[in-house]
C-alpha cells in the first residue's frame, strides 16, 4: 500500500532544490544490478514524493565513523516519468534519515548511496568571513577521495561561493573514456570548512559504459549542424557539453547553449539543450 502526497508546482520546485543539496560522508557502497520493479508512482504522477509501505523500514550504512542505523522516510521522483517507464531508476531515490535527522539518499530499491544532507547545510556568511577557496577545495578533494574509491578519476569543473547559503558549491564530473558526463559529484563546504551536503544523482550509472571516439566525433559534428540550423544568424555560446543516457536508455550527447535573439533594441537570452544520439 502506498500513501501518496500530491504537490503543486511551487512545492515541487522546493523539493527539487532541497534534494539537490543532499550530501554524504565517506562510504563504501557496492553497486548492484537493478531489476525492473512495478510502477512506483500512480498513473499520471510526475514529480513528487510518496511513502511506500512496502519499503524496508530500516537500513544500515557503513561510514568511517562506524555503522549508522537509518529509518525510511519517503521516496522522491525527480523525473517527469515514473521509474517503470524509464530505462533505469536514476531520477528516483529512497530517502532515509538517522537519529540527528540527517537525510541519506539511495537509488530506488537499491543500496547505491547517492548522497546525504545535514539538517543545516550552512548559514548566511560573507565570503570574507569564510575559509579561503583553496582550503575549501582541499577539503572537498579529500572528501571526494574518501568517499569514492575512484575519486582520482573525477575532474573538478566549478567552485562557487554562496553568501546567502554560507557554503562553497564545488562540483566534479566522472568522465567516461575521457569525455564529460552528467555523473556530477557535488559537495557543499560551509564557511567553517565542514562538508554539510553532497549529492551524486548518477553515481555508478556509467560504470560499464564505453564510448568509441569515432562515434563521439560523429555525434559532435551532427549536433553542431543541429545547433547551426536552430540558431541561424543569432549569437550563441556553448555553456556545456556532456554524455548522458535518455529515459529510453539511448546514449546521447547533450549541448547546452545560451542563445541571444535580437528583439528591437535589446536581446533576449535563453538557454536550450540540443541532443544527439551517439550511435
């Protein structure tokens, strides 16, 4: 029996923002093969949270600090489609919490540990009153390497300080055959130097994936043609390019472009995703 919590769009957006702040401390998690399950959401539902009465109510996780007992609190779906209509479960997560109300996130129906979030991620702090960026990066690097056995393979690509949140938002990606993917390891280091949150929504998703360079180059050329056809004479810049897997299980190349379109005496900026199947 599943009790479902219906949500309006503003609340859904809040849930997504909160979940993106999930984080983790050092852990050894063994990936498991995930079999298809019955539809975890009622027909017609997209984003949202629900409580599954059939879910194991207790779970244990081994951290550097020891074994921690967790209690199931809810399941979150961050996709428009329920898991049964997607190629895999990535995008839907079971949320457990410890006695301190720290939330831990696991890929739906698995022991694949994707993040945690302390009850307080940070408090508003001016950057001048926070630890130096180099120190925050040093802390995040150590945390990544203690958390993931292949931490040395990850590539740092952004570090920003949020004064309102009082933390550094530091992001790495896990490449496949040298190519950037949307397997993003994201750590929040607060103004005092504590890692208060972490998330890696696509952890282990591409562990067995291989990408042939000729196929990637062909997809890259085709996506450039798509962009040229889409933008015409408009000005644009490529904000990001990465490999992903779509809901049907196809390997894709994604380009994120910032498009500037003249409108009278001003220009209207918009961000778009252009997708090309890699085959």
